[in-house]
C-alpha cells in the first residue's frame, strides 16, 4: 500500500473568524463546524474534529448530556469546572488536563460551581482507534512539567510520560506556557494544529509562506510543514499543539 505524499501547506484562522455559540450563560468559539454551525470545508484537521474555547458563567453549565465514540480532552484556562457522571465527580482547574473516553456511551454534566467567577476551558475531540470501548477518564497534573518550559506532551496515544493516555495512537497534544521571548519548536507532523490560548507571538515557517504574528484565539493548521518555531511575545504565550496522523 502506497503512502500518500502530503503537499505542505499553512492556513491561519484568526480568532474573529471562528464560529460562535452565545447564550445567557455560555460563550463558545469553535475552530471547526460544531452543533448548529456547519461549514463543509471546516470539519476537522487531521484527527482533530473539535476545538472549542468555552467561557461559562458561575453557577451554570452543561446539564446531563450524552457522548459516544470520542476522546474528549479538557484544558482549563481559568476558574474551575466540576464534572459528574455515574462513576462520581471531580473538579478541574488550571494545571490539570483530563481525557474523557466516551466509548460506547457516557452521560455526564459539567458545571462551573463558582457563585460568581466565570471559567474558561478548551475542549478538544479526537476519535478513538477502535469503537465500543468502555468509557473512562484519566486526569494528570502537568503544572510541574509546564514550568520547565517548552512544549510538553499532556495527552498522548504514543506513550508519553506525565500525559493522560489517549486511546488513539495517532494523536499527541502538547501544551506550553512560554515565557516572554521564549522559543519552542512545533512538531513536524502530517497534520499539526496550533492554538494560541493566551498571549501572542510569532510563528516562523521559513521555506513556506509564514504565519507571522499570532494573537489569543488564533490558530494555525499545518500540513507537512516541517518544524516551525514559535517565539512568545513580550507577555508570554500559552499554546495547545495537536500532532495527528
């Protein structure tokens, strides 16, 4: 079987170009088609099918609802998020990363328990390698690894230490909290999705049309684009970078 050769490409999606769902308690910005929003040419990048930037008001959230056949990764940015399902409850805060395997089916609720403070988190989905798996969760504290600098694997199907385990060997999520002026090399993969959570910086993609300056909420979709370097701006930057088959 011959392996397809991917043509190198870079696509920058600005924060303002994202799809948006806004209610009295939720402000959600979608990198890809989601819910009632559908764009036929914007359904995924590699294996990544959802990357939602959610802000939830205090004492509100998502009531009991169902998922199936997805690996759901939650990255907390601000505040706390309480998760409840049949197996119990846990609370997420910045520094923790969680993988929720929906498997053949799970029902859960996610609420901001704070009486006044909003919370913000990034929710991302990739499909599992196989269907019909038992649902389950994996949570890791990656704050120590992040403090060492650079991009750190925080969710991985490739066996990285300190990362939560994905049931998808073709996917790795790296996170970075880069100090002002700190540079980090982005992985060289067939499909790489870079999302600027906080701060700003410059992505140098020498040899291809450069992405240049990036700001909070911007994303870059790279295909076989080598290993570009991201350099954080004067306020630093927080990044989420998916590498998928």
